[in-house]
C-alpha cells in the first residue's frame, strides 16, 4: 500500500503541471459550451497571461543561449567526439522531421473552420537575399527586443555567448551576469506558467464559445497523426539506429536496456530528469564512459527528435487553422530549418517549446495572439511522446557515436573484455 501511495504521489508530482493545464482547458471548454459567446467576459484573463509570456520570452532567450555558450569548456581533445556527436544529433533530428512531414503529406489535416485567412496581398514579396537578411539581422539594437525579430535575437545571443567565451578571465564578471540572468528568467517563466491553466482555460473557453464544439475537431486528427507517426518512428527507426550501431547484438541490447529510460521519460516528461536512467542504461549497453558521459548529458538539452516532430505538427495545425498551404516546397524547407533550431533552443528551458513556437509563428508571419495559444495546446498534448523520443534518442545516439568513434566491433569487444 505504501508503494502504491508513493507511486501515485510520484505520478501526480511529475504530471501535475500537465494535469492542471489539461484541467484548465477542460474547464474552459465546458464554460464555452455552456455559456457560448457569454464567455467573452473572461477573455482578458487569457490576454493577460499571453502578454506576460510575450514580454518574458525575449530576455529569456538572450540569457539562456548566451550563458549556455559562455559556460562551455574549451577542450581540444573533445573536438573530434563533439563533431561526431553533433553530426549524429543533426542527422536523427532531420530524419525524424522528414518522417513527420511525410506523415502530414500522406494524411493531410483538413478542417472547415478557418480562424483567419491571411490575404496574399499582405505578404511582401522579397528576393531570397533580402528575406535571409531580414530573418537573421536587424538594423538597430532596439529591434532585437521585439518578438518579430526572433531569429536575429537567437543569432545575436549565440555571438554574445561566444564573445564571452573568448574573453576568458576578463569576461568572467559578464559570464556571471549571464548565468544569473538565465536563472532569474527561468524562474520568471516558471512563475508565469503557473497561471497557464487559467490563461489557456480562458482562451479555450473563448474559442469554444465563439466557434462551438466543432473546435475539438481541430486537434483530434493532428494528435492521432502525431502519436501514430512517432510510435512508428520510435519502434522502426530506433531499431534501425541500434542495428546500425551494433548489428543484431546492438538491436537486442538496446531494447533490453531502454525500458527504464522510456518509463522515466514518460513518467517525468523531462529529458533532463531521464539523464540518470540513460547513463545507467548506457553502462548496460557497454557504451564507453567517455562517450556516454558526454553525449547523454549534452543530448538532453541539445538533441530533440520529439521536439522536432512536434514542431512540424504544430506548424501544420497552424497552417490549417489560418487557411494556408503547408505543402509548398518553400514552406516545407523552412519548417525543416525551424525544427533544427527548435531542437536546440528549447533544451534546458522550462516550457522551452513555447520559444520554438514563437519563432515559427514569427517566421511564417502568423498572428501571434491567435496562433500561440493553439500551438501551446498542441504542444502540451504531445509532450509525453515528444519527451520519449527526446530522451531515448540520446541513448541510441550514444550507441551510434560509439560505433563511429570505436569502430565496427566496439560492442563485441566490450562484451568480451
């Protein structure tokens, strides 16, 4: 009985934020169904929450990215391993993204309700060079402080972090400032997100009250598609990665040892919290310690197969809701690039997926006030499966890094030694 109580308490603790958020959405939906357009009176609660979130995101991105780069250790011996690791991370993220894009193309998401169809005449036609310039840079520092310049802010934050890293001892005080600012902004976002059940509940009440119960159809098919595609990717492609890393022996040893990390990922909805289980599983897989001790801790914030697939389904849902064509080649290529950025940006940030959502919404020129809440709702509902792919992806990536670094017989040699 004590074990059951402990297990129940642990479940409630790990899932409390999601359960509260889902509870707020459910309560808001009921209010919308019961009172209809009368729920407009509580819409300001949703607006206040979103405005707080908007104002916190800009400094949060700057401090998080800059401090992460500034605190890296410059070790030449890790250069080769780091290059291999980044290559593996990037490869699996791109593959997972392509798989989700194919899923969306093969099983298109359609719906009758279009929140806002953006007139074509409002979209500026610029050449590729001008578009890249506008996405990556601004012509005045003050423009970095706008969520409309998200990609430029990210690039600037990276450069500030590298400049701090190169400053060595002379930049120590500034590095401390970045780290302190990073922690403060994380706590600020944590405080703001405590209001998410009320804020998103009010938003959802308004949406249901205006558009009616058929609004639920907006999310039903995308969620079913996401979980189906990700289950396919998890079983088939993770098996393929393990086989590539260690043959039949690698396939067997991966599925034998990844049960605990998988359950931990689903139980905590946190890649960071899964690090201990992944490190323990890596020992059982005979992955060399110098590899697993680097790949797994760095993979938790930097490697996000699940977040990449979630990014695609969010973009597809937003395009559906705003009456835009998701199948255009330029749209798909841009989505591919956004997912790579998202998989890095949101790592280690509480509710960091929202930053990726703001980036996607900004790049595609969608109305932020309407698009962000919808993306946040989808992100919340896909979070368990996304975390499973994120965390387990680090483990199988460590196997592939070992294969490249140690050679074809790395596993058999480790088992016989």
